[in-house]
C-alpha cells in the first residue's frame, strides 16, 4: 500500500517533519485531522506558541495515545486561521495529565529544541 502525503489547503499547512513522522508511525492525514478536531486533552506545546493535542486509543490489549503538535498562524484566510501542523507521534501506554507532554527524544532533537521544560 502506498502512503499518500497530505497537501497544504486553506485550513492546514504541513511541515516536512510531520510528513516524515506520519510515515514512520503509520498515521494517516485523516487520523491527524481527527485528533485535531476532537482531542481528548489539549496542553501547551514545548515550542513557543504551539499546542499539543492528544487522542487516546484503547483496545483490548493495546493502550496508546496519538499526539500532534501544531501552531495557529496569525494571518487569516477568510474566516479561518491557518494551522501549521508541526509534529505527530504515538505514545505507548497512557500519559499522566499532570506531567509534561511525553515527546520522544528524537522528535525534540529533530525540532532543535532543548529539554528545559
């Protein structure tokens, strides 16, 4: 099966980083949009002016969370502000809501962030 990368539209702009992570973690554009549309939890992202959203996926033997990090852009297109989709990842298990966002170390390194949060 061939992976289809998302394309920029009026609502979303996709970075190369999130496209690579979608391929790595096997996440589709529709899954990412679903997390954006109805997240289980929203927190401040580690980068400036970003938001991290999570949706919990539970099955009989498998508990995991899908996280996305995005930034609303300041300029608007019509009535909607465009959303810059930055990163996405799967987190095995269930994260604690009172702790920091569980971002894998390789994602932090690729984004060029330092772990001072």
